[in-house]
C-alpha cells in the first residue's frame, strides 16, 4: 500500500493496549489517559497535589511500559513542580532557572498563562468579518477556524 501512514494508528493502538493492561491496577490514571490524551499531549487536572502526584506517577509508569516517556510536566503549582523534579519526571523547560520569568505555555497550541491560570484565545479573525456581505455559517466557521480545532471524527 502506497501513501498510507499507519504510525499514528499504531501509536494510538499501543497506548490503548497499555491503558487496558493497567486498568485494574491504576484505575484513575488509566481513565485519565483514556479521556485526556490528545495525540501525544495529556491535559488533565486534580483536586490536590497528592492526587496530581499519584496520577502523574501512575501515568508515567503506564506509558513507560509502552516505551513512551511523558515529558514537559507543567503545573501552576510550584510545590508540585518541585516534587515532580525531585521524582525524576522531566518538567517543562519554563521551570528551569534561566526561564523563571516566562508565564506562558502552550496547551494544544493555545497559550496558557500558568501564573494566573487562564487561556488566551486570539479572536481577531472574528473581529475582521466583512459585514458588507451576509454572515453565513460558512463565514463564521472560517473565522473561528483560526482558534478552534475540530477533531476529524466531529467533522463527518
């Protein structure tokens, strides 16, 4: 077969296999990986530091069994960041000594202000609508496309 790229499929199938393999041993982490994993990014949260630490360590164990390393751990909680670093997890580069003034990090391409914990979405495309023409669903969707990512399954 020519022109077929199976790599994303194999990655997804491998991750799903390892998630299922550990479902009984690490139920919270497998649920988090199953629902909060987007391609190669995990975006999740926890009620407290101890829960976040347990989830992250369990998720790291599961992914290591799939020969995959979770990297760039990031949080708006400095105690958790120091704990991750002490546990040997690879933290996001913005937490290195020379980048302590950096407040933004990208999550799936969307800027996240880690200090104040909010996302920034650029809506210039919506503000630049040509109002001399009828505003149709197509026009709105084309403008929104600059800041909204729709999964392929939702486009069908």
